[in-house]
């Protein structure tokens, strides 16, 4: 009975870690998408405003 309990605890810990990593990766994916959109907008503003400002 103790072995079954240990196996269940180990499986629960593995599932918690995997789901936590999945949530963290999903959050990082959204952050990366938002930062990418901001970078794209900044690039477009720089291109549309003219290239004479570059040093």
C-alpha cells in the first residue's frame, strides 16, 4: 500500500511540474508575441518616418 501511495505522489508531482511548465511556456509565448508586435510597430514607425535620422 505504501508503494502505491509513493507512486501516486510521484505521478502527481510530475503532472504538477509539467502543467506548471506548460503554463509558464504559454505565458512566455504571449509575452514574446506582445513584445514582437511592439517591436514591429516601432520598426514600421522608424521606416515610415524617414531614414534621414539614422547616424
